C-alpha cells in the first residue's frame, strides 16, 4: 500500500473518532514524531566531527560570516 492510500485510510478512521479519542491519537502521533526526531539527532551526533562543525557553523551565522546562497550558486 502506498503512502497516499495509507494516509487516506488513516483520515477515514480519524473522521469517525470522538473528540476524546482524537486527543489520544494526537498524543500518540506526537510521541512517534518525537522518537523520529531523537533518532535523527542521535544519527547526526554519531557522525565524527559533526557536533564541533555544527557549533562552528552556528557561530559563523551569529557572527554574520555567511553568504547568500544565491550569490554562490546562481544555477540553483
């Protein structure tokens, strides 16, 4: 089953739920999303040198040491 069909099926079920059960569904979906966010963060932090490079990039942004990407790549 493709993603579109799965979403449509989920919407059909959601439309039939009471408000109380919808709150439970929302809480469950938030938990699922949070798990994905945590996994993605852990994956990035496991890349050697990522954390220090990320901190350095954030500092460069704060210091205004960035360039508009349009000035670097005019073909994008």
